[in-house]
């Protein structure tokens, strides 16, 4: 007879290096949008000053 053993008794695995993930919020004043921990920006997408490259046309020829 087999004794009841703990099935799948996982060994004590070392926890992965835990990062201190603080909840960050948009730096924009009044904005309470939480930033994703994967978002390296300081502002939410709505306030992050990133330009949407929509230069589909010719680039270089400046209109006079
Ligand atoms: Zn914001």
C-alpha cells in the first residue's frame, strides 16, 4: 500500500526578484489615470506628448 503522498508537492521555489511596482499616476495635474506598470511614461496616453506620425504624404517638400 502506498502512503498518501502530497501530489505535486512543489518544492519551495525562490520567488523571482520582486520589483517594487508602485502604482503610478499621470503627472498631469488633475488627471487620475493610472499608468500601466509597463508604461514607462510619466503621463497617461492622453497626456503624454507623443506625436502621432501621420506623415503619409511626401516628406521634405515644405509648403511655401
Ligand atoms: Zn493623464
